[in-house]
């Protein structure tokens, strides 16, 4: 059976973009594949977070993963720093990773520009840690967004290079994986672009009904169409896209017809959309809240995941050590 793996850096709460763009597919994939979903807390050290923040954000994302329906019995959910073997493989990969190629990675160049006071070696070697994450479980498929393409290219390169240097066919080359033909993009409701944490337009899975309503009612629209069947400008199209994602087809068609007949009342549309977003989020939100207050359950999940992930990683490391020439 093929292995699927993905990681998310713990940087705050999950929003609808994270859910429909990533987590929803994790929930589906766990039914068909051997899955590893992990929290990339080592990667987050590049920004020097306070210990209290690490503890909090790791707990948040663990509760949210499970609240969204990732099942710790079906998939292996673990925290990266619980699996020390990853660090050992990272060391080996770094010995064959060259300064030039690491410096050419776009996200590294971006960081050099955006945070010139903190260009640390962890940032430079981010792709080799990510490659170690992936190949330690010999993952074949990695569901990630387009922004991770270059890191995936590096992971394939490091896997191939290891095989070549030691004359083995040991690591498979991991492929990026998209659930749908076209990667799903959840729009922001503030006019243009995608929903994102740093865009400041996110609707979070744990937002309560009032907060959701406030955010949706604030959405940017226009004066309304003046001619039947006119093309929707981006802010309005984004509202409809969101409706397509969370509402029923009947609801969508109803408002779409109203738009096409120039009878649309954006206030009504937003009210409906806020209700539908809330109806979608409410059960997830309740599960997240229940789980996040149950420290014993979270601890149990983390320990169980760490055990399963360590077993898989330790097997790889025993074989890798032998291939390299160390005592197994
Ligand atoms: P953010 O910083 O906005 O929370 P990240 O860049 O950390 O998002 O992305 C985490 C995951 O969520 C990635 O797999 C990414 O592709 C997905 N994602 C984030 N925003 C969206 C969006 N608006 N539409 C679709 N997928 C998204
Ligand atoms: N770099 C990914 C991101 O920023 C997170 C990540 C770390 C990851 N290791 C991974 C994703 C391994 C997939 C596989 O979103």
C-alpha cells in the first residue's frame, strides 16, 4: 500500500482555507492509504518561538486535526520533535546537501530579504529537514499546496542522491499530490485573493456564530449588477465561490438566479452564507473545543502517534545506518 504523508507548521488556528485546501483531503486519504500527518514543530524553531507558544500551538493544531476528523486509529498523527530519528536522517542528508542549491531555494531567498537579522542555518537547511520528514517513512504521496513545489523537488533530489551515492534503490521518490485536478483555492471575502492567516481575512474553524456573521457581513460587494447575466466582479465572485463550497446547490442556484436577474440583495446572500458557514463549522467547533480541554486525551493521542511513527522511523534508520556503514 502506498504511503501518504503531510506536515503543517503550528502557527495558529486552522481556517476554512486550511480545511478545504488541505485537512479535508487528509480525512479522505486516511481511508485509502497508510497515512502520516505530523506537526512540524522543529521547522517552527527557525522563527525562535517562546516555549509557551510552542506548547500552545502544538496543542491547538493537534485538537483541530482530530476535531476535523483525522482519526488517530486510522492515520498516524504525531509531533515531529517526538521522533528523534528524523533529526539523525536530517544530519545524513545535510552531508550531501550543497550550499549553492540550498541558497537558490526561493523561500530561503525570500527570508533573507524579509528577515536579514535572522538568516539561521535552520532556514537554509529547511528543505533537508522536510526531505527527512518525508523519506523517513518512505512516503510516496505528499498532499501539499503549490507553494511547496520547490521543497518537494529538493526532497526528490535528496532521495535520489542518497540512492546514487550508496548504489541502492532504497528511498522512493515522493510525489506532490492533489486531491482534485485543480488545487482548491478558498477565496478571502475582503475583495481579492485567497483566504489566509497572514492575509488577515481568515474565518477560523473555531469562530463562534457571532464572529462568523460579523466577518461575512463585512464582505466586500458592489452596487449590484445593472444588466442581466453580467460577469461578477472578483469580490462578488468570491462570495459565490464560498457559497459553492459551504451551501447546498439549491441555495447557490437561488442566489445565482437572483444575481442574473439583477434582483440580488447582498444582505440576504451574506446572511444565508453566514448561516451556512456556521452550520458547517458548528459540529467541528464543538469537537475541537471538547478535545482541546481534554489534556489526558491529547496526551494519549500524541503518545500513540509518537509510538507508531517512531517504529516506522527506527526501522528506516537501522537500514540507513547499515547502508552508510555504521553499526545498525
Ligand atoms: P496559512 O498561513 O494561511 O494558515 P499555510 O500557508 O500555513 O496557510 O497553509 C497550510 C495548508 O493550507 C497548505 O496545505 C495550504 O495549501 C492550505 N491553504 C491555506 N490557505 C488556503 C486557501 N485559501 N485555499 C486553499 N488552501 C489553502
Ligand atoms: N513546509 C511545509 C509548510 O510550510 C510544512 C512541512 C514540513 C511539510 N515538513 C513537511 C509538508 C513534510 C509536507 C511534508 O507548509
